[in-house]
């Protein structure tokens, strides 16, 4: 293989990460052989072919302080490929390191709200995309310390524009009566439920584990974006078709209900055109080529936070009161009366059993067996 032939087919490596990439099995086998000859794997090669966070992010400001982008962003393999992550967690990395990391080394947070606070970044758009499907830039938001191993929906970033992305959430609490119900009656799971690999429950995490289990069962391997459990291997080129069919043909939505007490994220995006003829007094825009960048502001929308509470519509107390009313109307007695009768019957039975045992002991003493 020469460099020209390699450049023509190297984009097919994305088939290891995306189910939608069209690939040729012979070309992928040749690429795998080339990587093995150079002591490289698919993940390392894909990371080298992806623009780094230093190349993608020109400027970063958190609050009112300019920071080095590499200090607050880190490159991670996600369900959508390699991305620059802010305040995220990677189960794949934690499983490979053999330790559960509760937080990233530096956890960035803010108590301010409004478009002047939060995170502001300038995204480099001067690089010519080799493929619109593979190298376009987009941004996605989730709750802090969210596991990035699942796929996410995001907002595309257009060159020469400024994106304002406001972030708010609606919290959900669950009442004690609803907690005591079985999951089949609740139709949702608590976030404190621990999955096999993820330390807390989410529908997306549950779907991820079901996909991994189904792929392992049918193909004997896991896809490259999936966390790799100990003792398993990554799917190589000949098994990509099997892994794709295992994910598409298996419906796991019925086995993974929603979460009862999770935050719902509300993201509102607004776009403005960057006009190079307009001057601004804000120093963040100094030195930026407005035609080849996208400025993104991510901020908390307001101080108020809505919280909803889930109650059980019909619980055990409701059932007890309904039965009491039915007994009173139909039989002329209450549930308490029935319980008292049961208690009297139980005591009477205990007394009769004790009397029977005492009489049997007396007969045994009066008429001992002869040897």
C-alpha cells in the first residue's frame, strides 16, 4: 500500500464507530493489516486522524477568566466518536483504568446565570471538512458528570455565526409512597439503581448495556465505542456486519423504562451572524476571523429551578380505605371488625391445640408402654 491508496480508503475506519458509514470489507482488512504492521490499533489511528482540542478550540473563557482550552477540555471517545469533553465522565476509560472516578480531576462549576457568565468558546472552522458526515462540528449538553459513552443529540455549529445556548433543568422527586411500589407498577426505575457496569440508572445507560450484551452474545465481541468489559475483545472488520445487525435487530426499549427521579434538560439555542464590520468592546473577540470561527456561549438561563414530584395515584392506603368502604356497605362491618374476628379465631385455635397437646401428654403418663 502507498500513501495515495491509503488516503482513498482511510475514512472507512469510521465504520468501527458509526453504523451508517459505507465500507468495503476488503479495504478495512487492508487497513487493519497496515495498522498492525505499524503497531497501531483502530482507536489510536482514529484519534490521530481527529483534530485535537487545541486545534478545534481557539479561545476558552469560563466566567470572566480566559483559560487554556486544554485545561478544561479533554479528548474522549464517546458514542459519537472522539469529542472534546467538558465536565464529563467516560465509563470506557474508568473500566480500562480499573477504578471508578466519581469526578473529573477538575470539576468546573458556576453559581452565576445569564449570557455573560458560564462558558464561552471560539471554535475553529478554517479546517476543510473531508466528510460532512464525519468531521462537522456540533455541540451537545447534558447534566454535569454525565457518562459520554452513549450517543447524544446536539446542535450543529455554522461558520461565521454566534450560538447562544441557554441551559435549564426540571428536577423530578418521587414521593415515599411511589418508591414502595414495584417497578412494574411504577413504570420507571430509581436513579439509585445500580446497573451491571454503570454506577447509577438511566434509560440510555440501560440501553447501552443491553446493546453490549446482545452484541457479545451474537458476535463474541463489543463495538469500538462501547465500554469493554474485562475478558472481552473489540469487534474486528469481519464482525462489523454482525455487530451492526445485533444492535439494529434488538429492541430493548421495553426492558429499559424511564428514570423516576432524573433531571430533564431544557436547551434553547439562538444563532446570530458575526459581522466583521461591527466593532465590539468585548476583548474575547479580539483577533478572531469572524468568517472562520463559531463563537458559542453556554449559560444557565435563570436562578429559578422547577421541581416536580411524582406521587402514586393509587397506593396501599387507598386500597385499604376502599376495601373498608366495600365491607361496610356489603357486609355491614368494617375491615377492622374482620381483623378482630380473625384474631379471635387465631387465639381460639391456639388454645385448642394447646389443650390437645396437654391431654395427649396425660394419657401417655397414665398408660405407659410395657417392655
